[in-house]
C-alpha cells in the first residue's frame, strides 16, 4: 500500500492484517462446508432448494474471501498460503456438516451457527476500524450486511 494509504490507518496494521487473515480463513472454511453440503444434500423434495441456497451462499463467501485478500494485500500483508492451516488460523474453526446427507435441520443449524460467528467477527472488526480505517471499515460493513442476510435466509427455513 502507498505511504499515505498506510498513514491514514490509525491502527496497528500488522494486527489488522492478522484479524483480516483470520476472517479470510473463516470464509474459506465456510465456502468448503457449504459447497460440500450443497453437493451431497438429498432425501427430500426440498433438497434441490437447499442445495441452491447453500451454493449461492458459498459463492458469496468466495466473494468475501476475495475482497478480504485484496484488502490484506493493500495493507502490505499476504493471505494465508497454506490451506492445511486454515482451521488453526481461523476465528471459528470448520463448520462441520452433519454426516447424514438427509439431515436438513443439521445442515441449516451448521450454517446458522457459522453465520452467527461471522456476524460477531465482523461486528468486532467494524467497531475496531470505525473512524480509524475507512477503507477496511467500509469493506467490513459490506460483508457484515451479507452475513446478516445469510443468517436470516437460513433461519427462515426453520420458522
């Protein structure tokens, strides 16, 4: 990142990069979990609808990790290069899908819990960057809004 761009960040940039890298790892893990569930869900007429919703949500998680990667590199960092360490480097760990591909409720619960964790992470980052890093703050608010939408979409499936 340019000199002036770094100067306007009123936070410890290395600490911020570490926070963003943990969120980046969370996004990759959610992407994998949701994609897996979308590919294996079966057993009910609604399986196709759930698979589509999981795939759409996974695509947005991919978008989030791409956006985070862009900001991490702008700040002079690098996203985690070793996929085998993503669970250890994440905030939330891996959102483990249920073993039973017909366990709709378990899949929905997995996603809701992951989205709630993401909401907490991005809310903390929003508070941390407010008034101190406008670029990161704007990105975090965008992602936070989408994570809240994801939670709502999956909660609506069980109401």
